[in-house]
């Protein structure tokens, strides 16, 4: 749902080079163009045991649209979540690197904190934490 031209929530949408001719790198969120094969809501994918369709449960997997909560062949939900979070990480540090230089950003202590939804299972929280570590996020988890 859009409000004032912005999405209220980040979908976790990724289009992979392996499935889209002409892409030089995976693209994320606003970089995904109409017509690209992409995967959405993948940050919800690790919670395989969720029962609520509202939160990406098994009954909603094929009902939301093109690629929603599915992952590419050969990837797990945790892999796809790590890809999404990796793109988020690159997005978050791009501006500080442009403004201050990559060397300064690498030497600066930056902390990211994630708070999982209260409805998630312990396993989903663990898998998402592992995905965040693979994606170069580190630090606390609350």
C-alpha cells in the first residue's frame, strides 16, 4: 500500500541476474523494473511454519503475485533472505561511503539492530539472524 508516493513497508524484492537477461548484478527494491522476474516478501520466507497468511504462511505463498514468498531454484529461504539483506546492507552504506569514503566507513563502528515480529517462530528468528550475518550485518539481535 502506498502513502504519499512511498511504500509503507519494504517488500524484500530481489531480481536475480541468473533469471533476467542483461542484468550485471542482482537488483533490489526500487531497482526492480516491471517485467523482471523477481521475488517478493522473501524476508518472510524463513518462517516456514507460520500459519497466518497475513505473515507469509503457507496459504499465502502463491496468492500475492509474481514470485511472492518463493525463492529461485537451488536457494533456501535463508539464502534468499541473505540476498535481500545483503542488498539492504549495500544500500545503507552506499551514501556514507560516497560522502566519507569507503576507508572511513570501514573504520567506523556501525551497529544495526533487528527486531523480528513477535509472531515468528524461534527457528525463523534464528534463520533470519544467520541470513543477516551472511549479508555482512553483525551486532545485536533483539
